C-alpha cells in the first residue's frame, strides 16, 4: 500500500514498507532488541528466533494522514519487567529522530502495547502516544 502526501512542490508517494523499515531500524538496535517485539494488533509476534517479517510489520503499522503530516500507531509486545512509561517515551523519541526532517512530517507516534512477554504473551491494550511538539 502506498501513501500519497501533497507538498508545495507536488505529490510524494511512499510505500508503507518505508515507515516499517524506519521503525525497524530503531527497534533492531542492540539497546531495544528483545525489550520491544513487533507484533500484529492481535498480539502475534513478528520477530522470533532472529527472524523478522518486514512485510507483516508494514501491514501491522497503522498510518493516519492528519493535515500536513502523519501519525503512526505501532503494535508491540514488551518484555516482562521493563519500566513501560520511561522506555516507551525513549523509544518514541528515537523513532522521531530516525524520521528526522523528511518531506513527510511525522506528527505523532503511538506505541500500542498489545502484550507483555515472559514465557507466554499476556494480552494488553495500552497506548503510549507522544506528539512531535511535546519533545
């Protein structure tokens, strides 16, 4: 699926996979590996045993066009025992940094925590959202 964004100089067409690649670049860093695992909105893990499904992740991310920018809703499963509020805030800030100053402005990032993983995944339905202006 492609996203069309109108700018002053014309239309910019971006595939949804672009957004998934940018987010994956952040969560695959050593500091986040295993703490947050990409998932579907229903809680199915998209990264297990070192295998990652970028196509599945791009389908799972929800992109909402808002005025002159975009809002992302990213479904994730968190590792049991990590401080959720602080880690989610830091992760969202790093996602904003990864997108930088592109011609497609990112206005808000939300982490939809669909589960917490210990031995099994315990379902959750928690949203952590930050607007770019709040950083």
